[in-house]
């Protein structure tokens, strides 16, 4: 299927643009477009409505086709030209926010928990924000989306099914904690989420990946954030220093120097970055900090800009 929406949801068509203005009629000023976050969150919310959706991982053929498509769409975004590649069966692309964002994901009638990828053609920074546990790690969708917007990042990649989907109720918590659920895209060996991640860093090797997670306050009392490069060249310490300036020195820890847990070393996307020699930052946020960031607009802005400052440093 051709990437649906690239032409349909953009600005006026060429024919309309060429029409001369009607004489003696004063046209009203155009209504300003809504804030970028509004249409994006509305779209992502629809994509995450997965009640009754059965998770289906990619077959080897599907994996190859999806990877090829994401690479081509990403390369088109780098050139700021609409892609001409055809989407695999069950997937489609669409323009959002008057063409300033491109969304790559499942068609509504073919949901299978494949996740969603948002690309910004005119990106200010070669950064991809990832949120693989947006249901379980509450508020990480809102935070990741906001950071993506404030930083003008290249891409946002999220999951669209709970990481415990398909696991028996009595085994769900254990599977989630151990990362053994097939829908835990941060640990599953194969997923469309991971394929998109790999395609992104292959298409744009300069990308820095910032993956956002959450932990309960009681797990590490007195700590708001744990930052780790997960054995990659990611700028974990600069990110931690920027967050310490905002949150306080004692509230932020760096793995493995200051803390021996929550380092993301078994993370599938971190492993892909190690293979590709790409930069990866694994960021764990306490529940209380996630609540504060989503409830306080000023803090949310300062938090996002602190991350941007840390990611910019070598």
C-alpha cells in the first residue's frame, strides 16, 4: 500500500494554489494551526487504543520489509522530501500538523501492537525519543512527547500495547519485571519497535537515542532519576549533570558509578546501539517526578531543556 496521507493531509493542492484570487473579496486571515502537541497526542492516543488487539510479532519477511520502509521514509525526511516508498501490508504513513510531522504506523483495521513512529523532517536535533513502556511506566508518553516537541527532535518512537499483554494474569507482574513478556519491546528479541529503532540509527548514524522509563519511589528512595549509557557512547553523565542542576545533586544518579541498578544493560535497543556504535541514553524517572513534570508546565519545560542541554554535550 502506498503511504496513505502524505498527499491527502498536506496543504492545499497545487491546482488550488495556482488559482488567482477572486477580485473585490477580502479573505479572512487564516486560523493559526493548533499547537503541535495537540494533534500529535490525539493521534498517538488513538493508536494506543488496543483493547482486544492480539499482539503479533513480525515474521522474518515482514521484518525485512518494514525495516526497508522505515529506512526509506527516514532518508526522505532527512532530504525534506515526501517519500515515494510503498508501505508494507497493514501499515501506512500520514501527515500530521500541516505536514510538519510524519507518522508511520499500523492501519486502524490491522492493529497488532507494532508501535508508532513520528518523524520531523525539519528536525533541529539528531535525537530520537523512545518510550517503550507507555502503559506500565505511567506518564512516560506525555513526557516523551513533550521532550520531542521542545527539543525539535528527529523522531519519537512509542509502543502501542501494554508490555504485559498476552501473559496470564497470575504471571503478568513477574513477566513484566523480568522482561520476558513478548510485548515488552525493550526486551523482546524481535518487534516492529526494535526494527524501527534499528532502521533509524542505520539511516541516520548521528542520532542520539534517549529512552525514557519509570520506577516506583520506594525502589530507590530519595532519587528522582537514574541515567545510564548502557555500555554505549551515550552522554549519560552530561545528561545527569544537567538534571542535577534542575533537580538537585542527590536526586540524580549515574549508572554504574553511583548506583548498581536500573542501568538498562539488558535493553534490546541498547544492544542494537552497541552493535552500531551509536549513542544511547537510558533514563529512569521516579513516579513522583513523572507526576510533577506532567502537572507543572514550567517544570516540564525546564526538564525538557535540561535534557536537551545534556544531550548536546560531548
